């Protein structure tokens, strides 16, 4: 569903105990045969696995095995979003079940349908695309984001408090920095302070994804830039839609490849539009005023820097699963400087 399955050996699969999971799923959904699992590579936060019983294919999502920050990695929250959006104009995988019994896997987890299709995670996935196909994928990304932000937020009534959302987000991520940091970086406080003093008034309240980017969507196998499913809803809430746009544009910057752990997908193909063209397309699709976009881009750099520091903390503690995590920490200072530069532009 989201990347490449990298292991099918149960005794090496951290985070999923098939001996405990099998009887639970046998009772909950029924199994046609022995359960097999594989880790889906690419995620830097929640752990994602592909499961099959030989007849059905599912995806299981659970929190990381260590250094879980308060309010982060809420499986019930992520599952509720998928349930609410399933059947709307925003494509999501069909929800299957949510398990709150930590005796099964040691943490909450949920199951959803497996959606087939390419995920453009890195340069290896995009450099061979015809440039016109890369351009169509970018258009599809923008169109689905605009559709998400046009969705009636009542589908998630009570899910969040849109009033004061952006200011709370800055405070929240500053607090997460304090909980995650492995070193002192004065520029982090400088960027947080400047953001706090420059919060624009929101134009409307929307369902926001919270981590919307090229590799958090699954494209339809037939091409044409059509998106089959948007995934990884762990940071979603109700708030200012331009926070999604700002972060998406941050991921268009090659500096982010150190956090994602792959060679930059966008830079590998000349068919992907420049950031200003991408923003202009979103503005036309959404009807929103983008005159304060610099703030939202700066906030996106700040948020990603804090996420990267959390990844770095888990890596230093030996609590990561997979490869490439060692690059996240060194990327943090550059992300903070990019955020400050966006505010100066």
C-alpha cells in the first residue's frame, strides 16, 4: 500500500506478534489461512505492515515501539478520520477495525483495506516517469488537497477546535521540541517566536491532513495522476487549510530527503512543477488568498524540524525500525534556517 514490504519473517518483525494477532483477527474478521505480515518501508513515524491470509490483504497501523510523545500516534483518531472520509470526494482506504486492547500487540492498532497502486516515495519511483505524467501527478495531488479542504468539516464534528488552531499548533510543536530535543539550538526558539507573532487570521476551517505530501498518497495503477487513496492521517484535525499547503510546499524542497530517508522524488523529474506553480494551482482550485503563504511555509519547516528531532531521538535510543533514520537529526538545523528564510522573503 505505501512503499515496499521488506520482511516476512515473523520473529524479525518488530511490533507485530503473529501468535497473538492471529487469534484476535480470526475472531474479528475470520481468516482463510495462515496470517503473514511484512513491514512496509518508508514511514518515519507510525509503523505500517501489510497482512494477508492468502485471500484478503490488509494494512495494519500501530505506533512506534518507543519515545511516543503526548498526543502523538493516536490510532483511534486516525481511524476515525478514515471512517468519516470514506465515501466522500477524498479517496481513503476502507476501514476494517480498530483494536484498543493493548494485550494484542502492546499498543492500539487499526486495520484497513490494502489499496494497490504506486507510491512516489523517492527518486527511484519518479525519475523514470514521463515528465507529463509527473505533472499530472502533481495536479492530482493539488486537486485532492483542495477537495479535502472543501469537505464539510461537520463530518468530523467535535474532532478539533478550529478557533485559534494555528497559534495552538505553534505552541504544541514548540512543546514537542522541548520533549524531543537532543541538543540546544537557539534558532528553534527564534523561529517559534517569530511564528507566534505573525499568525494570520484563518480564512475558513477545514479538515486538515497534517502531513500532506507526495508519498502519502497512492496513485491509481493506470496512471493519469489519479489518486486512489490518501494515507497516514495521524496528524489530521480541523483547522486552517493553508497549514497543509505550506507543509506540502516544504516537501517540494530537496532538504526534506534527509527526513524522509529517500532521494528527493520531485527533484528527480523535470515534469514536477515549481513550488510557486503548485501553490498557484491550489489557489485557483480552492479560491483561498495566498498572500500570507510565506508564514505557512515557515511553519511547515518548523513542524518538520520538530518531527525530525523526534525521529532522531528514537534513533539514538535504538527505537527505530528500518533504515535511513540516522539522517534525520543532521537535517534539523537546515530546516530551521529555511523556515527563518521563508519569513524573511
